[in-house]
C-alpha cells in the first residue's frame, strides 16, 4: 500500500512516517521544507531501516503535484502540510488561507483526478474556540477564534461537501489537541523555528539553557492552580492514531471526525513539574499577563475515538517530558 504524506518532514508527519513504514506501508513525502528539514526523513529512515521517496515541492504547485500522482499510485493520503501558528495567522491571514485552504483544494482535486479517495486531514481542536463545557466532544459547536482555526474549519467544510456530492470517499478529519514529546530514539522531535510558541518546546529550551526562564501566561484562570489547562498528547500516540484512522477508513466509504487527545487536562504548572522530574533540572518561571486569545481550559472526551478506532493513548505527561528532554538534549539546535 502506497501512502502520500504531505508535510511529512514536519513534526507530526515524520513521527507518522515511522508508524506507516513499520506497519509495512510504502511512504512518499511531499514537503516544501518551509518549517522543517529533510534531515528528519533521513532519521526516520535510520530508525525504521526503510526508504522514503521524497519530493521537495509546494502543495500549491499543481503541476509538480500532478507529476507526483502520475509517478505513483496512491492508496491514501495523509495531509499534514500547512501553516500552524495561531498568532502568526492573525498577522498573515492571506498566507494561512492560501496554504491551508487553497493547498487542500489542489490536493483533493488531484486525488479525484487520479481516483485516490482516502484522505486523512490534520484539523485542530482550535475549531472549537472556547468551549462552554469540557471535556470536548466531536459534536460541540465550532467557533474558531483566529484565521488558523477558521482555515482548518473551511477545509473540514469543503471535505464534508465533497463527501455529500460523492459518498465513495473515505475521509478522516482528525482534530488534534496538544501534540508534544518526541520519538523515544531521540532522533526526531519538534524543531520550531525561532522562539517557540508552544509550551513544551519552550520549557525544553529553558532546560537546555537557551532561555533563562519560562513566562507563564496568567495564573488567574478558574483552573486547579490558576494556570491554563490543555490536553497534551504524545506525538507517537497521535501518529498511531493516523494509522488506525487509515485502517478504519479502508473498511468502508465514510467521513469520520475524531478528536485525538489524551483526555486529561494538565496545567502549565503540572507540565513544568513533570519536566523537572524528567530532566532533573529546575525550570525557573515567572507569571506574566494572560496571552491574548488564550482559553482557560481545553481537553477532549476520548470515548468516540476509542469506540471508532479502538485507539487509546498509551503515554502520559511523564513520558512526554522524558522523550522531549532526550530529543532536546541530543539535538540542542534541532536538525541543524
Ligand atoms: P510542522 O510545521 O512541523 O509540519 C507541517 C509541514 O508542512 C512542515 O514540514 C512544512 O514544511 C510543510 N509545509 C508547510 N507549507 C507547505 C506547503 N505550502 N507545501 C508543502 N509543504 C508545506 O507542523 P506539525 O506540528 O507537524 O503539524 C502538522 C499538521 O497538524 C498541520 O496541518 C497543523 O496545522 C496540524 N496541527 C498541529 C498541531 C500542533 O500543535 N503541532 C495541533 C493541531 C493541528
Ligand atoms: N503557555 C505559557 N507560556 C508559554 C507558552 C504557553 O504559559 O511560553 C501556556 C499557554 O498560555 C497555554 C498552555 O501553555 O495555557 C499551552 O499553550 P500552547 O501554545 O502550547 O498551546 P495552545 O494554547 O495553542 O493550546
């Protein structure tokens, strides 16, 4: 079975390539390396002992992508390629809609042209906006609060309409919560450009000495310790979820929408403590103002994903921090 992985050199994509290769799939990656390095794919090959076919191209380059479809016969596509920084999306909405929405249009058009109708799409818990209640279920109202989230919701809507028109598609929409951690080999992990926006990479870089301290964005939320609560899901668990989604989709034509998260809410302070335990390092921090647009708490109800896929995350916050720390220690400058 041949799988096209768009954005496969990135953080979640590279971990998913490992799971695919280890399960016996052939993997073709397309990525323009805007936010990644082809080194990640070399490391995936080292971990698995298997080869990846890699095309460096922009998903919006229809001619180049058409050629990839001509040269390969795909049984399915996992679509990670996109831009993902919430704050940046407010400043560069055109780029976000162009890459995330237009890029997905091009991909789906070529899939239709070449008769490949199995697609797993990376959506985000951001589509829920600020939920009225937690844990979050898949049928909760959708109300994204920024261009990034809205671009994801647009693609979801587009995919639903494609399916309504032709029910022979097999479409999985996966809404991730907070992916974190790294492969336990220490060979691949998250390698953000510049100053990390996300909590775990920031803590890791404090631990390795790149920053003096963590700034905690607010301690006056109505949560168990006042700091923001999120659902941190180990990236390897998430990657396995993609494989299980592909397998579930192969059984019948359908459109599936699933939340993928750990089902547990952890505060910023909880994660600091878990990281200190994993690294035996003190993580200095100061409390600063709330970050604009942040919500107090978000975590998922895992019941539906478990029922539909038989998927249950295996790793907890301690394992997330142990693996993130191993990756950070082995690669203080990422893939450079
Ligand atoms: P990432 O940036 O590490 O991976 C995305 C990959 O897409 C990168 O390798 C990048 O170079 C590539 N890419 C970007 N624009 C492209 C283009 N125009 N053409 C071809 N390739 C392009 O991000 P990630 O964390 O691995 O996220 C993967 C997907 O999951 C994204 O769609 C993201 O929106 C979604 N997601 C991520 C998170 C998260 O917190 N990491 C949460 C929810 C959803
Ligand atoms: N956070 C923080 N300091 C940082 C980065 C994040 O206090 O440098 C907090 C943030 O306010 C939120 C949680 O950590 O409560 C997770 O933030 P992240 O950006 O990783 O995920 P998201 O908010 O997009 O779910």
